[in-house]
C-alpha cells in the first residue's frame, strides 16, 4: 500500500536502487580568489558537497559553455536528475556565462516537460563566483584574509535542495525501459551529392 502511494506521488520508493545523478560544476564557483596568470593552469577546485548517494560530477571551465546536447545526453544515458552549479550572476569569469547557462537550462527544461520526462529533473544552482576576487588580485589588491565564512553553509544548502528534489522524482523511464530501437525516419544509404 505504501509503495502504491509512493508511486502515485512520483516519489522514489525507499528500497529502490540509488538514483543516477549527474552534476556539472563550474570550476570557478565556490573557490577562493587567486592571482590570474597566463603561464600556469590551476587544477580545478570544486566544493565537497558530501552527496548521500553516488554522483557523477563533471567539472566544466564555465557552465555557460554547456550546450543543450550535453544536458540531454546525460538524460539519454539514464540520469534520473541533472544539476548545474554555476557562479552567481555578476561574478562570472566569462562575464555572462551564468546567464547563458540559465537560458539553456530553461530551454532544456521545457523540452523535458514537452517529451514527458518532467522539467524538475534538471536543476540550476548558484554558488559564489571568484571573478571579482581574481580581478582584484590581478590589479594588486591584497589577498583575501579568509574564505567566505558562509561558503560551507551555501554548499550544504545546494546539496540539501538538490537531494530533496531528487527524492521527489520517480526513476527515469529512459533507464527502466530503455530508448526505443524504432527509428521514426529512414536514413538514406547514399547521398544525392554522390551522383
């Protein structure tokens, strides 16, 4: 009876398999400022979210570089939910990367709703960026005395909101039933330009 109520509400049964989760994380969000340099490539620093289930984290140089096909490919691969963690608006290294990301998330969310997967499977979160700090250090300002004292709380809040969102989702039908092998159109064996 409890399983039937859970299935009707769309929530995941407690005994169900762990969800398949993909999280794209901007390498410039939630890190301390550092002196810009053209000769050294820094290793990406991403926050430790402390996920309660396995998560495939994909570090990206800027969330604004994510294309709709990257997000859709994750769902095609069986992801129950996909999250993107990017910098706050006004503090992006690529000026408008986080705005481009938000617009692309909106487009893909509407596609997910249209095809019946549900727009709630794709979530966008913001953490403090580092562009302003990096630019200040490059201009000769003193290094910040310490990391933002509330950063840990902000990271935990993102984790908790995402975990709550995932808990409300049913498993993706793409993983349980697979993609259809039927191709809705025929592919030509030869190109008309070959003649």
